[in-house]
C-alpha cells in the first residue's frame, strides 16, 4: 500500500508540473492490491485527500473503477454499477480543464451519462454477459 500511495503522490506532482500537452491524464492500475471494493473505496478517500494535500482541488480530480464497483444505495448486481467497473482496480487522475474541454465539445455532456444508463438498463445483466465482458479477469487471476 505504501508503494502505491507513493506512486499516487508522484503522479499528482507530475500532473501538477507537466504541460497538459505532454501528459493530460494518468491511470493508476493495480491488479492485486485492492480485491475488496470497500477497501478500494477507502483508498479513493485517501486519494481525494492527497489531491487536497497537494493543493490540486479544482485542478485534478479522481475517477475510480473496480471489478466490483457499487454505487451507494444500489444492489451489487444493479446494472448501473457497470459504468464504473473495470477488470482491475483503477484510479483515473484527470485534469478538470480536460473535463471542461469535453463539456464544451459536447454541449449536452450530461446526456452522455444518461444515455449510458439507459443503454445499460436496456441491455440488462443477461445482455452484458452476452457481450463477454461480465466475467473479466479479476485481480490478476485467470
């Protein structure tokens, strides 16, 4: 865990100091360190605190993805959780300016999220499984 947090600090410093044309975003992926979603969720809180400690609030934000991602107030098998599921636990460090540019490019950006949810609801768990994505490798195991 200490090595991962050190890497997080290094990436926050890197993104704060480098031109966005060189590095605009960073993905921190660890296949085996955070198999439990609740433990990973605790890490996300620590990562958000690190953004504040580096005085990068309003500059960078963190999006999180996990094989067992679950939004608060949903059941584990709720299809909407799949928007933030990934083969491995992942922190996406992204510049808020990048998000602003994306919103400018897509004036109805909030509709993207809504369309994704609508598509997932139409697809359902059975449709998701039929895509061959539901049984991805988890935590470095085949």
